């Protein structure tokens, strides 16, 4: 697939919660291998947008395509297909507390991908190696620190070898030290060429790792552009103020 | 006239076995019915939700005694003559199912919504979500209140005495009819009920403490 072809296409997306319109026609494309940081104030609609891309929310207008498959319209038939292509990591980790780290990872491999147990366990060991937690394979989530839980959650998504990974404020619940270990894993993924969309408050991470930055304001894409350019020449007062307050 | 002696006490203890049998029937039947009702209550299908909550409302708003009368005398007059054990087992099952269904619905809904989302994002279908993610967590929450409710079932089996089923309460009446020592006889009956229920209460309380500690 050529580099220019969009992996994720978000076109004029409108999202309403009852009478409240939270996304007013959001449009942008993500190319294969790109790392995109979605930034903005709380309530700007960035998490909602990510949840729409993940297929967790229906949309009331516009279109979302992931790897050529439509997402989010009621009755989307290719939900299973979307699930294969998209991995999602949440702010609250959402590991399954009653299962070991290994079973957290192998569950979907055996149930959804129908892999034999031995093969699934091999994959689990592999992805845990990637996030540096091989020694926690038999632990339960409650025995891990927040940062470790989040790395397991990333490994759990990676195990299904998705085309796109979505990260929803994955370090917001962590202290700076634990944040650093999770961001290190994500930087590593970006370097390996994973297509990633990250909703984040970590401006340092956005500057360092993102190829493209999307600044959301009042449910719209207020500014969008290559990271260096955007931070060097903010065009709007809102973005100027936003990066000013982050420093 | 007889006095309360070893024979009468043995008779009471033997009858208590039927109290246990009836409790087990009610619990087993109620568990199957209750699970179905709980799942129907949280179903995506509105008709199922309505049906289940309607059933639960009706049973919870009807005295168990009347349900017993209906299933023993009511069905009897319509030609479906049930033996007292079956009629009592059926009534208690209907009763326990409604309450367990409501208790368990609460436990299923108490599992965080994010567990649904996480398992959805991993591609699990709804059945797999229930079987591998939601219900195992709901069961842990459900154990303390469920054991607590078993105490209610044991005590409510005494109502089966009114349709002539000889369990512990009915046996107490029979012994009293021959000894005429109601205070002594029914104290013994009460003591046996207490011996059955107290361990369950203790277990419920211990399990509750344990599940709080685990959080």
C-alpha cells in the first residue's frame, strides 16, 4: 500500500449526545505508519472522536473509514473486521481483574482468532517482551502498578496485530515516572511503524513522537499540521494560548 | 398424653431433612430461573426486559403463601394435582427465582461498563463477553447477597406446612398436638431453624467482609 493512502479517514463527522452536539464536522486523514496526536482542552471532543473511530460510539453524520471499512453508522456490518484492524487502549487500563496477565492477552486470541492455546501463549510472551513485562506473565492485574497495567493493556491490544492503535489519554491516571515508562513503550511502537492515534495531554510526547498534530477546540479541528510546523507557527489564538498554558 | 422425649426430637430432626431438601430444590430451581431473569433484565431486547421485570414485580408483590395456595389448590382444581413436595418446590422456585434474578441483575450491572468496552474492542461477541468477562466478575459480587438470601429460603420453607407437607414446622405442629407443650416444642423447632440458618448468616457476613477487603 502506498504511503499516501489514508489508513484512517475521518470525514465531516458529527456526534450528538441527545440535543448536545459534541463534534461539529471533524475531518482529517491518517496515513499508514503515521503517529497522530490529538490535543486540546478537556471537553473539546477529542476522546469522543477517538471512541467514534474505535466504533464505541455511533455517529450522526459524516463518515469514518478504517482500512477501507466504514465505522460507526448504525448497523455497520463489518464490525468484526474493524475489531481485527483497530486496537484500543483506555485511560483506566480496563484489564480483566479476574484473569492473569497471560490470560488477559490470550483470551481474544483463543476466542476470536481461534488460535490454539500453545500458539496464543507464545504470542503473549512475545508482546509482553515488547513492553518489558515478561516476568509478570503469571501475575494478576491488581498485583501490578498502574504503569505496568497500562503496558499489559497495550500488549493485549498488540497481540491481535491491529493495523491501527488508538490511545485514549493512557497516561492521565499515572504519576510522572510511570507515565514515562508507558510513553517509552508507545515511542517504541511509533518507531516500529505502527499507525497510532493518540489523545494526550503530554505535549512533550506530542512534540517528540507525533508526525501530525490535531488541535481540537469546541468539537472542531481548530488547527492541524505537521508537528514541528504547527508548534513553531500557531495560526490561531486558541492554539497559541493552549501551548502557552502547557509550558 | 405424651411428653416431649427422644422419639419426638428424632421426629423433628428427620422432618428437618425435608426442610433442607425443599430449600435445596428452591435454591437450585431459583438459581436457574434467576439467572435467566437476570440476563433477560439486562438484555438488549426490550420485550425480554419487560417480561422479566413484569414477572419479578408480580412475584415480589404476591405473598408466597398465596403462590403456594395457587400451585397446590389452584392447579389441583384445574386437574393438575401436584403432590405437596412438588407444589411447594415449584412455589419456592418461582419465589426464589424472582428475588435471585433481581439480586443478580444488580451484580451484573455493577461490573464496570468499561469491561464491556474493553472486551468489545478485543472482538469478543456478546456471549463471550458474558461468559469470560462479565459473569465471572458478577459472581464474585453475587456470593455474599446470595448466601444471605438462602437464609430467607430456609425460613420460608415453613410455609409449605399449610399444604400439608411435613417439614420441620409441620412436624412441630404434629408433635405439639400429641404433647401439648407448645412452648417447649416450638422452641426446639426454632432452635433447629436457627442451627440451619446461623451458619449461612455467618458465611454471608464473612464473604461480604472478604469481598470488601479484596477491593
